[in-house]
């Protein structure tokens, strides 16, 4: 059986199934995630899987094909104000902006205070990252 590295970033443990070592599997199960990362967004994951969202996102990116921050091709429809499960805000196109993955990652990290507590930046419209 071929061993692979644990998929947790920076872990050097070898595992047989190609996922996480026992230590990191246990961390995920007991904490519901690592350092609170993505625990908030997991609550609303199903919204992003709905046919309604996929169709709305596709149409929005057709009419807004470039990242408003850097001008690269947009792949993500970002919510300017976090919707936190509010369906009206989630589907409100005036709360959407097209972003490339790199700019969206930077914005998300800033919003979530780099995953170290409560977020700070809520809207970066009009300013570069």
C-alpha cells in the first residue's frame, strides 16, 4: 500500500488513505474545523449548491466577466455584505460583485480578520486590496 502525506497543510505524517492523519482528523471532529476556519460559511453551503444560485451566478458572470478589483477574469460572485443566511441579501444583485479567486481570497481573509476572531473589512468597493 502506497503511503501519502496527510492533507493538513504543513503536516508531514504519512497516511494510507491519502486524507488526514489521526491527529488532524480528531481536530476536525472535536473543533468542527481548524481555528474556526469556514465554520460560519458551512452553515450556508447548501445555498451555493442550489440551482437558483448556480443559474444566477452564471448569468451575473456573463454580464460582469472581469474582477472589479484587478480586471482579471472573474470566476466568483462575491457578496459585498456577508449574507449570513439572509436569502434576500443572498440573492440581491446589488450586493454582488465579480471577483477573481485571488482578490476574493484576500477580501475573505480581511473580512474574517485572517481567521483570528471577528472580521473587520465588510466592503472594499471602490478600493483595491
